[in-house]
């Protein structure tokens, strides 16, 4: 429990424990519990999975299996900017595979990872529902369509520049 307090603070952990106490009484509520954990912590680290297992009596291996099966859940912290690149059929035939490779190269990470500075995380999506704009990338809910690999990198560079400018303005 001490590790959780250090990671997220006592208030946030206790707030989660209160919600967990309510949800664990509902049969079949594991997905709801994990959704709550994902929302509150931004990811579901091993320590949170252990707490859920201890409090619900569900084996840790089962919880880990659920967390790693569903793409909704993550066991690593997401970046400040969460990049979802569509690899659905329409996007893929229009070059999203090459965009993915270019983003991985530019960011220095693979799918499901976060940059060491915590700024970007990269995930592949099966469909973002914007096939007419293929290939499509979404960053924190904002859609970028009809991309080329170079344009996708320019979007990332623009976000980095804006983020640095914003941080500098906050310091002044």
C-alpha cells in the first residue's frame, strides 16, 4: 500500500478504495472496477492490480489477463499526448503502416509505449471511424486526416513546440 501512496498520493488511493468497496459488491463488476482504476490513475500498474485482487478475492492472474486483453486498459502510464493511429483497412491501404514506422522512429518508442519524457504514448487502433479521412491519427481526441508519414511527424513536432512555448510562458 505504501508504494501506491508514493505513486499516486493518499487521497487518490483512498478515493479509489472507496469506489472499489462500492463496486466489488456488484456481481460481474470487474470491468467497471478496472475502468475506474484506469480513469483515476491513467493506467493500471501491478500495485493497483494487487489491491483489486486482495479486495475482491479475484486471482491476480485473472485480473492481469483482463487488463492485458482489452486495449482500453494499460499497464504503463500514458503520455501527456496519447497518439492513436488507425490501422484499419481503409487507413492501412492508404499508408498508415508507413506512418506507424515513421512515428516509432521519430519518437523512439514502439506501440504501447510512452516516451521517456512522458510526453507521448503511441497506440495502434483498429478503427477510429473516420475512414473518409484515411489515413487517420488521433491525439488526445483531435483527429488528423489524410496524412503522409512526413505530415504525421510535423504534427508531433508542432505539438512539441507548442508544449514547450506554453511551458515557457507559464514560467514567466
